[in-house]
C-alpha cells in the first residue's frame, strides 16, 4: 500500500507511514470500471494483480497465493506442467505408456503439495500397487513417478528427487519373453511358402520389430550388399498406421539380409512388379497393414502353421539367441537389434564397421547352413 500523504510504498495494513509518520486509517481497495476489486502487490520487484468480485475474495486469493509461494505447487499441477513439456517430445506409443502411469500418481497424490511428499509416501504408494503386477509393470509406474520428481528438481520446485532411490518389493514376478523352440523354428521354415510364412521367416532371421518390418520399402533392401536399412517404423494410432522415425537413434541401423531370404524376396518383388517406394510386407491391396488387419493376418498364419502363441517379438528374441549361438559379439548384436540400451554408448553404433557386418553375416550363414543340414541327415 502507499502512504496517503507522501505516496511512498509501505507495508499493507500499516497504521502509520514509516517514512513521514502520517496516520493512514483504513484504505479501501481499488474498484475497477468493470466492477472487480483489485489489489496490486510488488513481488520480487514485479507487480502482481489480484482481482475478485469482492474485497474478501481478493484477500483470500492473496492469502492462497502466499501459501502456495511457501508450500510450492500441488503435485497434480506439477504433473500437468511435466506432461505439457514431455509429451510433445516423445513418440506416440511412449506417451500412451506414460499417461496411465502419470494419471495414477496424480490421483494418488491429489491435493498434496509436492514439497510435502516424502520417501515414506513413495514407499506407501508402491505398496498399494496391485499384487498381480509383475516387476516390469511396477518398475514402469515408478519410473514415470521419478521422471515427474526429476522435472520438479530441474525447475527448482524441490531440492531432491524423493522417488529416485525408491525400491520395489523383493520377490516380484519377472516376465521373460521366450524365443521360439527348435520345433517352432522348423514349422516356420516349413511354412515359408504359405501366406504369412515369408514374413515370419523375415522376423526370425533379421530380428526386425513388427513396426520396422511393416514400414519397410523395397528401396530399403540392398540385394547386392545383402543389407537392410532400417530408418523408419510404424505405430498405430487406434487402427491407423503412422510411419515415423524409430523410437531412438539406436533403431536407425543396417541389418544383415541372410542368404535364405534373398531368393523368396526377389521372387515376391518380381511377382508384384514392385517399385522402390512400394511396401514390402503389405495387405492384399498393397497398402500398409492397419492394426486390426495385421492382427488378423498373423492369427491366420499362426493357425495354418501350427504356431499358436508365437508372436513377432518372440521371433525377434529367436534372432537374438541365434546371434549368440553363431558367436556374434554382444556389441555387434546390440547394433543389429537396434537396442536402446542406456548402458551402450553411441560409439558402439558408429564403430560397427563393414568388416563387422561381413564377419557377422558369415557366422549367421554358416550357422543356418549347419542347422538345415543337420535336419536333412538321418
């Protein structure tokens, strides 16, 4: 407030001016032409206006603001701000995974000031996860919570991340995707000429993800160099396919095209009279698979080949196992699979030389030949 005589700024509610000593009396709040009451306060050298339909409302808003300045924002407000910053920078499928995890945390800590949340509160939050959740699921929910607190630290709202060192209960069930069995691999090879068979073999012997294989065009396959360039991936928004870059830089890579896939792929390209930009694995009309159509297509293949329960990702795990058995190094395998492993540095990918490609290709060729010959022998 200002002194009514000397007009210097003095503390609100002062009875006397601490500059000229003039008695102040009761000052009425300014009323704007639109009928709203207004009070302006200088905070850190900046003017902040509070408005309301009555003087009491303005006073309440000022009191609430002072509490918020002292306590900091509510947890749900921090989550909203984090989402506004984070979601535009991540892939669609990643956002789909984050949203329910952020919403669960927002609901649990609703009405709590983020500064008041303690490590014990985080422990209680974890303890209330459904007992049916495996380690991977619980860890995913905890990871998103930690990202929110890390954002609050970065913004200067809190001093440290109370979720960073939180631990999950011991003995949680850990789910591991299994690779296909030797019997299932034999069925895949025998069904190579059936509808969906070439795609199944492609998953098994290249290790591409479903989205990467579905986005592949003929221009990405170099039959002469025997390589596959992976530089795009498909995700599905509802049922509609959307082509984007891979989720991480590790996903942009060259993969080995094994000899056993060259002839059937060339025949398919010749049969379709396909051009460079045409999709390799597509629906009957030449268009990219919708989510539902791919599910139906794969289900029909599973049934025809006797491979119930075998998924494209299981075949990717089969490829990883094959690399290991063939003697391909761990670092070369990480490149071929496009793993977004945070323990793996960017050098791993840049140092994957042509010699490494050649050596890995030869090892896979020898391995596949030896396994096929062993099947022929009595």
